[in-house]
């Protein structure tokens, strides 16, 4: 006889299939009935192809330019990369995932994260994600970074582990400048030494603006004995 948790998952799965049958999901961008993110909108997401800093991922004028961000605010993390620009379709999709409970959009967005993993030359032992505070996760119903990381790992046949926890609630980073962002997430994370000691870790998040959150995670991982920490995000805002 199926266990209660498994039975509940099966019932929810059939419930979702019935809802999809009678009320097909509409694209979060164009609102057409063609999945959570239709093929045309997905194709419109602009990948980051311009030169970026090999350390923090900040866009550069040209490949020979030095990174002002790294000179001003050196990071502990080994490297940060992002897949696409945080505007247009992608901005709309991420907003729907985080604030409109469109959990279904995690599937196509995870394909972008998996693409970023494939294009990354960083070697790593396992993938983890930036954690939410338990109260925030309970309120939202899920951690969007974990959804993206788990699904991307599954698409690439890679190992995903929960290696970090958020030890205190932090304010939303939106609207904060770089200094305030770094102060907001400083010492907000802990890592499990048993999982990360002498390991190389890839940390997934949805958006990187200054790299403050990923860097705070990296500090916690290094304190727990990690050998190297890489960051990969779905999106990054343009620099104007």
C-alpha cells in the first residue's frame, strides 16, 4: 500500500493533469494557451554574450577591460556566471515564479539553468541552491532557486544536495544598493561541514545583481571547508 506522502503526491499529480486538461496553462508573458512559457517567448530570452568579468560576471566594455566591481568590492566566491539578461520575457517569468505562484514556469526556466551548467567550464562535485528563510519558504510554498537547481540537475544527470541554510530572515534585496545588499546578507547562511568539506560546490540562484547573496553563501561554504565555490544564476540585470 502506498505511503501517505507518496499517495498525496500521486493525487496532486493527477489533480494537476486534470487542471491542465480543462484549464491549459497560459504563457506567463504573452498569455496564450501554450504552456507556462511558450516557444516564441522562450526563444525571445536574450542570452548574455557580451564580455563579462571572469570572476564576478559583471558586464565589461570589452574583454580587455578590468572590472571596477571586483576592484571596489572583491568577492570571496570563486566565480559567478549568469545565463541571460533580466529583462523582457525572462523578467516576467521570474516574477511569475516568485510572486504569482506560477510554479510550472520553473520547468522551462530550469532548461536555461541547465544550459548555463553545460556552458560553464567550472568543475564541481555537486549542485546546491541559495536557501530561503523557513518562514519565507512557508509563505511562498517553495524555494524558487531550489526548484531551478533540482530540475536543472535532473536534466543534466547531476547531484543536487541541500548544503546551506539561512539562519536569519533578511530584507528583500530589491531597491537596496550594493553596500546595503552586502550588509543585509552578511552572516545569514550556514553550511554543513559533513557535506561540503573539501568539495567543490556550484550554487544556483535566480538573479544576481551585485553577487552579494551568492558571495555570502560562498563565505559560509568556505567556513565549512569547501575547496571552491562557483555561482550560477538564471539572470542578471543589464548595466546602463
